């Protein structure tokens, strides 16, 4: 059944369409009878309604376009009905007065269609085969984009430019004087013709950017000059950008010249603030140019349909890093065997791949830790003199309908109810951003949980931070936004953004890190310690919530593995239907957790262990499980990750040397190189590498 919020919206949309049809009918009746007040009112309301819907409900009008009743047809019909109405009004001479109006109206539509053609040409000339960020692309002769109303907003342009015509014609209908209609048409014609001429200036050499051939030559030259060595490849939907963003700091810290390779144009602006050069190459043919670059290693935080396209380049070695590790089957996707190596955090993931038996050989699994977990602070003891802070961070429902994926549906409200009943608990609720995207029940439960928290806050009181705390947060927000966001005017297109997002200022990355730290401190200081928080925004991030919390309640997900680096107590909700013993056996990440049943029994004991560490019987197991999941702390994960990248880059160099030797036809060189590479040749001929070369 549709939710309660959807029905009124659909009703409004249907009412808007019905009102437009009524307006057309009233305009026709008023024109034929004629009934001048009805005719004028219907004409004005009809145009006004279309203008409003163009801004508020463009998707609704798109439906009309599918049945060939698009904005051009609607406006033509409105103007024809106006002319018909004027023919039926006494006092207006059809030949001497209305004929010039009709001719001028035709000229207006002629300039409109010419503007349409020019807009298409301008858009084509401003379409690059790639998009960049953090790169000086001024050599491509980038310039500001033309106004959107002229180049991209066809419907809005026609409607807005038609306003003077409709106004003038209505005055003619009232006064029977064609002079006013002529004035209105002249203004509309001047706007349309002037806009067309102005838009045409973007076709002149002064505003014309580099063509496709010149742009690709520039890209080749930039790659040769920058000489990238290691990069991150990412492709996905708008909501998946977090999978790439979590690796930005790690990528930036690697030895060599890092680069980010994207495939979707919209994703360029989804990547968070970074100094690493970004290149988006949508077409496969252009992507293959990377084969002739110095790029040796590409890291893959996610699988996608387009991943197979980059795997066709044999000169680049590919490592699958994933965007998080959990005990779910999705963390052992058979697609992983297409990569040269699979990088995991610790022994647990290595065991997981072998148990999954999906074709990934053990020698291709490299333990690198999780370098991005460095900001997570270690356990500092029980809360003293303040409420215990509980972070409830459930994951989403997933694609397979497994009831054990998320606790939100079956246990979420019970868990939250138990926590809210304890006066000495502050709850931080941070649901997964995709909660409810597949199963409406999860979305409904999420809404009810948030309502419960809001109601609980309304019943609490206590001292609050002074106005200076809010002022500090506002100041820090402004500073952080200035560093991490780019302000574009509404008409800006890809090329204008490329120009504005050129080479970043030196030291920006360090400034962003400092600004984020200061913002997070200001955020938490701006709220009282007794107040529950619902966190659905990107900031504060999950790691900041980890540092604020004394205990975590979550599901079987990568959140648990990451949280374990703090060695703080945690609990996992079991909504799978398994017994507790089976649950622990099937999901090693919960081995050191308190297991919560769907009715939330166990919450009281969990809180007691948090407040009284002597009752915490799982501390030693958490320390052991941490190393099993994330690997040793010495050497640090950042060092191991960098070493893995350098080692894989060396393998790429070795392959390149062998290929050059074979092509040069030097006798005996192949066997000599193969003998020197005895330690790594087996890897290069493994099923993973064979798959890569064959894709």
C-alpha cells in the first residue's frame, strides 16, 4: 500500500494536471462565445500554471511530453486560442490589426526554433570527452557557460518570453486596440532574437573551447607530464560516493603520484575535498589511453559493471580494496577473482575468502589493515559524571530481503525504547543513508524511531551551552564549507566548473583536516550531554560518532569491524532467526559482542558493563578480535598499505619489461626474466591475472 505521504502528493499532481485541462477548456469556451472575462482569466491562469509547474513539478510536465503535449505544443495552443478569441471580439479588424499580430507571432516562434538550434550547437561544442578536477585545464580555453535559460531551459525560455505577448494580447482584448498586442509581441520578439544572437557568441572562436581531438591530445600530454603511478578507480550511482570518499586520505598519502579515475560525470562533484587530481573518462575508447600512461596500480573500492572495462588494460595492476569488511556474503563477491590482488584488513577476511570458495587464491589476498581508521580514539574508560553515550548505527536492509541484514525493522524500536527509558543514557542514532530504499518497512521503522527520540528529548531538560557555542559552530561551519565546497553560479556547466576547480592551493588538504577536527569539536560542544541526537547528515562522520560514544549497537556490518579498533564495548542485534551460538559461529565479527535479541533483552546488561568495567567480561576478546579483523598495529596499517601499493607497482614494472623484451625479440630474455621473477611469476599466471588479461 502507498504510504500516507505519497497519496497527497499524487493528489496534488493530478489536481494540477486537471486544473491545466480546465484552463485550456475555459480558454477555448471564452474565445469562441466570446466571454471576455473568462477568456482573459483562463489565458492568464493557463500560462501562469505552466510557469509554476516548470519550476515546481518538471517531472509532472515530462509526462505530458511523452504524450506529445510538451511545452511548445501547449504554448502554441494557448497562443492560437488567443488569436481565435481576438477574432471573435467586436472592434478588432482581422485584416488590418490581427494579421500583423499573427505575422509577428510567427516571427517570434521562428526565432525560438533558431535559438533551439543554436543551443544544441553550443552544447555540443561545450561537451568534453572527459571532466577534470584539481587540474589546471586552462589550455583547453575554458570559459563561462551561457545562461541556462538560453542554452538548456527550452521550456522556461519559451514560457517566460511569451509573458509579454500574453499580457499585450489581454490588453488588446480589453481595449480592442491592437497596439498593446503589438507592443507585447515586439518585446517577446526582441527577447527571443536578442537571446539567440547572444547565445551565438559562444560559437565564435573567442568563446569556443578545444575540440575533442585537441582535448584528448591535452589529456595525453598532461598524463605524460604528471606521470601518475597509483590511482583509485570508481564507478557507481549518486548514493555510492561514500565508498570512494573513505579512501581519499589513504590514496593521498601513498608514495608516488596519485590520481582518481571516474566514469560518471556527476560523480566528479560527489567526491569530497581532496588535492588528488580527478579525471572522469566516460567512454571506453578514451579510457584505453591510460594504457600508454605511467599508471601502474589502480585500487578498486567497489565492483561495478564498468569495472570490467578498465580491467582490459594489462599494463595496470588492479587491487580490490572494498569499501568495508563484514561477515556478509557481499564481502566475498566472486567478482574479486578478476583482480590481480585482493587487499583485506586482517586474517579474518583472508579466512572468509577461503571459506567462501569463490576462486580467489590465498596468495592473491594481501593483508593491509584499514589505514583510514587512524582517527578513531582508543578506549578511555567508563563514563564518569555524565550519561553513557550509546551509538545506535544500524545498517540498511540490503538487496536480498534477508531479515538479518538490518535490525531496524524487527528490533530497532525495541532497542531505542530500552535506551530512552534509561535516564542516564544519551542516544546517538545514525542510520545508514540507504535505509528504506528497498524495503518500505525499514523506512517506516526509521521514521518511527526518529519520532520516539524527538518525543524523548521533549521530555528532558537541563543546562544548555550558551549562545557562544552555536556561534562557534556557525563559524567553523563557514570555514569548513569554504574549504570543502565550491560555489558555482546556477548557469555553470561542466567546463566552467573545470576552470574554477583547477589546481588546489598548496596546503589545502592539511587545512581541511584541521577544519574538520575543529568543526567536529564545535558540533559536539554545541549540544548538551543529556540530549539525544539524530544524525542523518554526512557530518559528523561515523568515526567522530565512534569517538563520542561509550558503546556501539549495530548489525553485522563493516561498522562493527571499524569500531573494534577502539576496543570499546559493542553489541550486535540478532534478527537472523539463528540461535546465539549459530549466530556467533556464522559471523566472527560478533565473537566479542553482546548479542541483542529482537525484543532488546540484553540492553540493561550491556549498559551495566559499560558503567562498571569490572563487569565487562569481553574486553580481552575484543583486543584479540581486533587483531584478527584488522591485523597487527605494528607496522601501522598506513605503512603496510603503502608497501602493498609499491610491491604491486613493481610487478607492473616487471611485466612491462618482459613485454618490451618480447617485442624487441632479444633471444633468451624471456626465460631470464622468468627465472628472476620466480617469486612472483606464479601470481601473475594465477586465475586472477588470467581473468584480468582476458576481460
